[in-house]
């Protein structure tokens, strides 16, 4: 499938997304781009603390929790993982890890997605 795009804006909240009960190999990833505010994303043994500009990739195949710690504005994009793996073969190793907004690649993506 294609992309699913959400732009949640909310005060303090906890959002749980439950994974696939069959535990199948993930075919999609969810990119969470923190535009304003702060949040924490927990998946498995990974915990990513996000500030404005940061992003994290999660697999919807496994449970993850999004703790919104302050009024937030976030962009969430669910997309197939296959095209990303073609460009970045090790993408699965980055799942659940904070990618800092100070990185030029993240800054470029942030600007593009919000344009």
C-alpha cells in the first residue's frame, strides 16, 4: 500500500499502538517527526526521547507507546518498508532509535514534509 499520513496535535497524552498478534515480519514503518513539544516513544527495549525536529521510526508489527510529555505537534507517516530498505539496507537496525533533528538529513526531510 501507499502512505498514511497523520498530524496529531494534542496536550499531554499516552497512545498505545498494539502490534500484529501473529508477530509477522513488519512490512511497514511509522515515521514520527516531532514538530513542536516533546514526547517519548517506547518499543521493545528501545526508548526514544524526542524534541522539536527529532524523528523515530517504529514498526507497527510490534506494540509501541507514544508518551506525549507536553503540548505537541507531530507528523506521523506510515509507509512500506521495502522502498526504504532498497536505499538503506540497515534501516531495521534504526527502528526505535532517536534520529536527531540536528542531522542535515533529518532537517531536509522535516522541511520537505512540512512544505
